[in-house]
């Protein structure tokens, strides 16, 4: 019986100067070896994966191949475990299953509660990874021990009636092909090592997938990628990792990553870009990751992070670390108030937006609400890179809204000695025309030079240091600021002919003008963003148009 079927409509694909003529829509049923079907078809074929689970599959596409999943199509990189025995050892009753004889490639630094996070094989019960421990005696409920020498896994929770799996395959899609499209699939439970992803490929479009429960990252970043409208969640180390040039990451939800306890000071969280040029990150909802939300770390250049919402990540919403010439604008940064082991951490440890020794950065038009600290700079010894010394210089922070009750709203901290140069006028680090609504301990929350060291300053002292001379301070009792008229996922309608703009400014390109009465929904990015004394909200209309609208042009419905 045929397990895949080719339709009869021809498809012509142009790639890298060559023309591949292929037949469209090769259907592949679960149980079929996907690679064998790819090998049997020409480059540029569209493969439709039918509903069901494709277990233990790793695919190397050809140029221009398209992989589309029907609803419920899942690529699962784990082995299904169905045989169990029981053993009593030193008075403890264990369940036992067959396991791997040797580990995959190990990588990473773990936090103290997760000592074995660097091992890429995960043991899952009902899609929940058990904590891996270093010895049999450490096994308790919710934990497991891999004895590679005996090829066995020990645990104490009953597997009866549960789906038990061991992640085994390292990647779902990889290879050197260009122009590949991966769309509409669930990709889960691959044993990707830390700093590797279950999907790896340059020049690929990765769209509308659910990417979850992979050991390292969901996606390995590479040049020319378009990563759009995916739900990337509950991966072991982080959602996205790596780098390249000309990468677009747009309209994704990146959430709950670093489930396996990697140290985020090493690398873990939402998304981390390294050695990357011309990166655009826009329209994403990045939340509840056990590490920074969006991190540009080491020799990133000419990057733009705009129109995103980051919430409840650990350490920071946006980190610009030892990189060059970046822009963070029109983002909503909320509730980044955690740093493990520290109460009310200082700017050294946690900020809504943090600059760690990066020159020529611009931060403007952002809304920051209830973070431990607001927009910060950290000046210390970080050496140099491919575009010069890593130092906070020409840092322009303007026209942001910062709302806080604790911590520092703005400023810089520095190591002693030459790193105090961060405060020198010649370094051109300026906060200008920002709007503050502060209460509680945040009222004195500005950090700047005071004699031979830095200190917390009041607003008048901050201005005496030539910062925010044109700033605005809103009363802490003003309940109308910032705007709370709408919330994420609120149903709205246009009250007049409404320009929908690409960015929340009156000069930004118009995506489309919606007619009066057009209905839509506030996105998870939501808002509000304040530009030119007007509030803006991010909306998706019923016709699929997405962009920024003036608050005055919208009404609840």
C-alpha cells in the first residue's frame, strides 16, 4: 500500500539561478521514512505530512523543499518506552527501563538544582521531563538516573498508564540546502545538545510551527532565516540560539524555555544571538523564560529589536552585551523583577533593558513597567571585538516611558578606575526626554557618578548631571498614566478610517487603512507605546492586517 502520494499539478521553483521542475504536494503518512521520500523526489518538492506522529525521524532536505504539516502532524525525536521492570536496591523500589549505552554530546553549565542538564537525553513521562540526577541514591519522585554502562534508566514514579519516552534523535531538520520551508508542524523531544537546535539550516523559512520540549534549543539560528509566527516553548535550554546575518524573527511567541536548569549566566532563556549582523527581531511575545528574554551577546552588529513585548523573564527583557550599533525601540518591557538568590537586585544583575559594554546603542520609544531596574548601562572590563573596544559609549536613551515602584529607573554602574569613564561627557552617554512615573524606593532611583564612585541620585541630582534636562515626571497618583484602556487579546473596532502602521509613529509606513467599524484583536505585544504625546496599540484585524493604531482610533467591542 502506498504510504505517500504525489498529486499531478506541476510546480516550478527558481533557486540560485537554477530551475527545478517538480510535482507539487507529495503526501507522507505517519510510519513512512520521510528521508526516503525526500531522496526519491527532485529539489523543490512540496511535502505534506499528514496528521499523526512521525517518530525518530531526521530529515536532510534538498534545495527549495517545502514541508507542510496537516493539523496534528508531529515530528517526535524520542523513543517510546513500553517495557518496564521493578528492582529493589538497598531497600528502595525502582522502576527500570532500557536506556542508551552512551550519552550524546554533552554541553553546558547547569544550575545547582539540575546537575545533569548537559546530558542531551531526556526521560519524559506524559511529556514532562524528569529531573536527571547524578546517582541512583539521589533518585526520588520526579527524578531519574541514567546508568549508561548498564544501558538502564532508574526512576520511582509508576509508568503505568503513562506515555514514557527517551529523547534520542539530535535534530529534526538539518543540512546545507537553501530555500527550505518548514510550516505547520509540531517538532518536539529532540535530543539537541545545548547551543544546538532541533531545526538547523541557513536561508530557511520556519513558519507557524510549535517547537517544544527539545533538549537544547528549538531553533539553531543561521544566516538568511525567516522565523515567523511560531510557538517556541518549554525547550530545555532556550528557544533560539546561534547567529548569522540577515535574520528575521517576527511575530513568534517564545515562552517558558530553560526548563532543564541551565545556568542563564552561561546561556539560557528566550533567544540569544551571537556574532550576528543585520538581525531584525519584531512583533514577538517573549515571556516567562528562565533567563533573559532577548539577548544580543558578542559581536552583534546593526541589529534592531522593535515592537516586541517581554514579560517575566529572569535577569532582563533585552540585553545588549559586548556588541555594536544596535537599536531597541517601541518595545513593551514588563515585570522583569527576578534574579535567583537576590532580593531587589541592583543594576549589575537585573534591568528591563541592559547595555553591557556595548558602544553606539540607541534605546527609544519603549514602555517599561514594574521591572527591578529600568534602562541600565554596565561599564567593566570586557576586552575588544571585531569592531573595536567593548565599552558603553554613545549610548542614546530617549523618549522612553519608565514606571517603577522599586529599584533604579535609569543610569549606569561601573567598576573603579578607567571604567568610570562611562560618566565622562566625552563618552556621550545620554538620557534625554524620558518620562518617569516613580513611587516608593524608585523615587531616588537614578545611578550616576558621585565623586570617585557612583551613587543613587534624586531626580534633581540626575538633572544636575545633565541627564533628562527635558524629561517629564508624572505624579505617582496619576491613575491614567500609562494608558490601560486596552489589554492583550482585547476585542476592538475602528471608530473611523484607521491607518494601521508598521511602527507606532505617525511617520511610519501604512500597512493598510481599515474602514470604520473594522474589527480586530489587540495582540499579545499589545502596548501601550507613547510617541508624540499619543498612545498606540498593536492590533490584528479580522482581515489579517497587523500593525499599530492610535488609541483614539479604537474602541472596545
